[in-house]
C-alpha cells in the first residue's frame, strides 16, 4: 500500500507544471468553452414591415422621319404624334423633339405576417394626363397576397398584374425602351381587377401556372356582367424558358374574343434570345371575324467592366398584321436597336432608335413616309421590391 501511495503522489507532482499552463477563463487564449458572451436567442421577424420601391424612365427624343405636315392649334400645340405606337392611321411628326418622362412607378410592399402581405403601386404615365394637361397618377396595382393556400400556390386578390406578357417583359428586360408586342399592339391589359392563383406544379419549380379571372376592364371599374379568364403555363428547364398563354373574354352581343400566345427564350452566359408570337380572334357577329397576329424577335448581350460599370446591346424586330383575314390591310414592322451603358448599378443611359416600316396589302394605302425616332433614354431604380 505504501508503494502505491508514493506512486500516486509522484504522478501528481509531475503533472502540476502542465496544469499550471492551462489558461484561466479570462485569458485571451481561453477556449470557446470559457467564453463569457451570452448565447444569441433567435427572435421572430417583426410584423408588419414595409418597403418602398420604384423606378423612372424617360428620354430625349428627336423624330428623324414621319409626317412633315405640322398642324398647330390656336395655342401653338402640334397635333402630330410624339411617339411611335400601334396605330397606322397617324404617323409621328417629323422634327418633333423634347424631353419626356414616360413612366414612374412608386410601390409600397407591406408584409403583415409570414403568410399575408399587400402591395400598392402608383403609376405616373405620360399618356395619362390630368384635366389641365399635366402628368397624371393612377393606381397600377392594389392587392392582398395569401401564400401557400394550396401546395406551392399563392392567392392574389385585387388589382393585379395580368399574366399576358409578365414573363416575356421580364426576359426582354427593356420595357424602358418599348413594350412587348402584345402590350405595344393593345392586345390585352397589363392590369385587371380580379383574383389569381399562381404557383408551381413541381417542388423544383420547373413548371408553373397562373390562372386568373378578372373584370376585363383593365384599371377601369366593371361596366358589364361578363368576365375575362387568363391562363399561363410558364416552364423553365435550365436556361430555356417556354410559356404558352391563352385568355378568353365573353362580351355583349356575342362579341367574344380569345388570345393565344407563345413565348420562348434562351439565356446564354452573357446574351439572350427570345421570340414571342400571338394571335387574337375577335368574333364579329354577322361579319368576318378579325384576327390580328404578329411575331417578335429580340436579343440582348452584356459585356461587364472591371470598374463596376457595364455596357450592353439590344435589338428587336416585330412583324405585325392588324387583321390577317383581311386582304386589304397595312402591315408593319417595328425595328429597335440600342446600347445600354450602366455606370453604376440600377442607373442606365441608353441611346437607341425605333422605326416603323409600313407595307400595304391589296387596295389598302400605306402612309407616305416611314417613322424613325432617335432617343437617349434614361432609367433608374431607386429601390428594389421585396419579391
């Protein structure tokens, strides 16, 4: 026993220097186990919470070609059109020039909880003027959103963005230059009052859907008992996007109408190419149905810079037939090309040209001149939305 006791005592004496080298709890070399920092307790997010976002775009324009006959009223205002639009009845006025603000968005997103949120979007549009001719403000979106009402599906109720060109416009990326073909030609509206169910069929979000029923009056109040039905099936497989779309609207005296549209786009590393084709059938009782149709091809490419700025190029051509069932019509082509210089993020300066060429068919008479507008377009986003 005495031998065992001496052995234990000798072991303790030998271990004493090593134990003395263990740093105290308040030492800078103390291990994490000795940390005096209190553990962080996660807290739930604060609700409600909101965010303001929006953007502005406009341009300096000069009409290089168009109607040379200027018609002035008593106040000295020129009645010629300022910008190229979907009408072939009147051209833009040659030599008209100026600075214009074509759109301002002001948006408020408000998350009420994890499941529920609201959005209010106001729009200032150069075509919506007040009674004294100033830029007017209108409600572009006002809705409530309920997430997860069905598996992978959300419900929207109120004044909503319609699905007719939502995905094509996002892929085109240059709404500040021009609207997608369906919007430019007045086939449908960008907003409508109603309800929409939007989501995905699969958990990997490859194939989605947007099913909506609305008044069919756009941003105006309902004035009849008929409704408009929308269905979009956007799909994404890697860098390829495909979206078939259809809508149908019944109307008084059997003037119903249906729109069929197909969008496809492919995204490369620094470029993208897209095509959008549409066909609209307007039922006209006792007469031949009207069928406006068109196809749009567009491309964009970006070259980033080491300084943080970037430069890109874009081009587009639309082929349009106002009524392909009518042999006597004026077809047109819309040509767009430009450069996009982004000195800092979300600020763009884009010199571009936009032209319309007219092509008479049958006994129809085309305008005497084509339209050509040169622009320096400016665009900036002052904040980004939450979703």
